[in-house]
């Protein structure tokens, strides 16, 4: 596999508190990779290590095959990211993006066309009102538009569906798939909404207490559990003597694991 990102033994401490305790993680080209974990598990800190926004205490981060600090810094120019959304309230979506496009060094002659492209991708091409009047869903869309300015090879989205309604969540899911399928981006998206992430990503890293305890694929979720629902014509007798002759089994149903089931079996706890 052609990996675009590899973390090996990454440790991050704040004082005596160890937030990351030796993170190993691999994201392959073309993945939509879901980083799964409860709030405080270490997801955002992992992103900070990848983006170079905070120094690690130990371990290595390799981006696009980088082998040293200099090549890793250069490789970070291929990353777009949404970690919060900071915009000027009195400016429109287009005007905010014009500012960030210049900050990112996009050639002036390309800015107008690039802004039109990203606003179309996120569905804000007709928006003219100032950012201060945006809904949460529109704010997240604009954040994603800003992240994909310049068509990065790797896109990082930190909790992009947080607080959105079902339609907004579905829109983000479709955007992730479109960016991968049409623009060739590799996407990492974090969430604690396990059911939604299951429908978005094709590989998952399960984070708990500062480590990625397991990386799994959609194929792993297809493995059947040894759980069978049996409908019988004599329930009372079946409970007592299922092995006796004469009990007619009407139906057997094999259940598929969900990402939520897999997560709670691995981490512990469960649905309330």
C-alpha cells in the first residue's frame, strides 16, 4: 500500500500528563480514514502532531514518505485541514476565502476560479450574506471550503459533523466521498458519532486513552458474530429443551457488527 501518513510511537506530554502514549497509525492513499474515540481520547492532539502545531516528546511522523524534519515540513504544504473555523464576521464566504487564498499563497490569477470551485463543492456558491449570519451547517461548509483551497492531497477534518442536524451530517459524508472520488484526496475525519462515521470511512483507527488500540477496515465489520435470533413455534418448551426433537425453528438471523458494537467490545462500556 502507498501510505501518505505514518505515525510511529508518537508521545505527547503536557507536564506530567501523557496525552498520547505511543501512537502508531497508517493512512493509505485514497483512504477515507475515520479516527474514532470519545471526547478527550486524543484525536485532536494526534492532528496537532500531524500538522506540526505542537511538538511531540517522542516518536516520528512521516508524510508522503518524508524521512527527516525538513522534508516533513515541506510535505505539510500538501495538507488541508479543518480544526475549528475562524472567519471574519463582516465578510461574505467569497471574501473570507479571498483572504485565506492569499495567505496560502495561491497565485492571484487563480484565486477567483479556485474560490468558485470550492464554494460549488460545499454548496455555498450562491451565498452572499456576511459570515456572522451563517448557520452552524454553513460555517462547517465554509470551513471545509477553506481546507480544500489549492486542492490538497491530504485533508484533515476534526469533528466536522459536531452539532449538525441529520441533513448536515449526510452532506458532510457526501462531500468526503466526492473529494476522494473526484479530486483524489485522502481524507482523515474524526468523530465520536460512530454510526455516521461507519457510513463515511472505509478504514478506522480506534483511539482510547492516548493510543490507537486497533486499526480496522469495513471488511472487519462484516465478520459475523455468533449471535442467532431464533423464532420457534413453542417458546416455553424451546427455552427448556432446545435440544429436544420436535422444536421447529422458523427463522435464523445472523447479525452484522456495527462500528459502535466493535468499538464498545474493544474499549468497554456500552450504550446507555
